[in-house]
C-alpha cells in the first residue's frame, strides 16, 4: 500500500539553527513527493515537490531530495527563522491519490 | 475567486442531523479533492473528482458520506445522520489536471465540523 511516515514533533529550534524533518514513504510504482506547510490560522500550501528519483525540490531556503533507494524525502533548511514556525506535512501522490503524513510542528524561538 | 473557497468555515450540528459542506474550486481546475483532517493528524483522502465524475471515492468511510460535483465546478460533501466521530476539519483542494503525478493541489481553509 501507500503511506507516509514523518518524525513526530514538536521540534523546537533557536533562530538560525539547522533543520531536518525526516520523512519516509511506502508506495507502489513511482509516486511524486511533496512537502506542504500550514502556518497558524491558514490553510495548507505547497512548499516544494519532486516528481522522480534524485530530483531536489527547493523553495524559501528549504530543500528535499527524492531518495528512491532509502524511500525518503527529508526536509532541510540551513538557517531557520521565527517565521518558519508552522506544521509541515510530507505527502505522496500515486495514481492521483494523495497520502499525507501526520505532520511535524516546528517552533522557532528568537 | 482567487483561491479555493469553503463554506461554512465552522459548522456545529447535533448528532443525527444532516449537513452539507460546500467547496468552490479555483476557476478552470478540473480536479477536486475532499479530505478529512482530525486533530494532530494529516489530511485523510475521501474522494477525488475529475470533472463531474467521482474518479475515486475509496476514502469515503461509509454510506453516510456522499459528494457531488454536478457541473464540474462547485462540489458539495453531504453527511447524513452525523455522529460525534465525524467531528473534524474537512478540507477541499483543487488542481489544474489531476492526471499528472506532479500536479500541485491548492487547498481551501477548511470547514470545521463539530457534532455535539
């Protein structure tokens, strides 16, 4: 079957710290992978995506690389800001059906 | 409108009542998705429309849940004989063409349903 597992939160970091949020997946075929972000009081919005193995998605300083050999799509950012505080969801799309992880809450302190 | 619009933003109902949740997708988007998000969880797929037809309704939990999209634009999620366990945020998303794996979904703000 298809599923997404991501690290539990909350993750609390100081401003300018390095961020990693782990995401692994199980899928049949060749899914596309996504990170969505939900800021407080707002709806989900796409952060980045990768559609095939070894693709790297990037946006707003965040990066994730589609690793087929380890079935992973870990989210990284070199220097987080207070404004990055949000809930981050890893997701996959397989045959037009989307599967989401349970979300990881990130708190960034000044 | 500019984005996906969901109404109402909040709905409080009593156990056993019928509710309708509306989604107005981005103009021109052919694919429309409904999800349910419980507290502390990620969105859970319910149903996917391509145009007017339900291409995949395998996520609907039981026959109390039904969704329509009669003109290929606005969609309504209908829940009969609501139960307390139906309380959640119901999310709608639209996409230009659900047929492409890398397609981006655009989410509405959701309807928070509370069944008392």
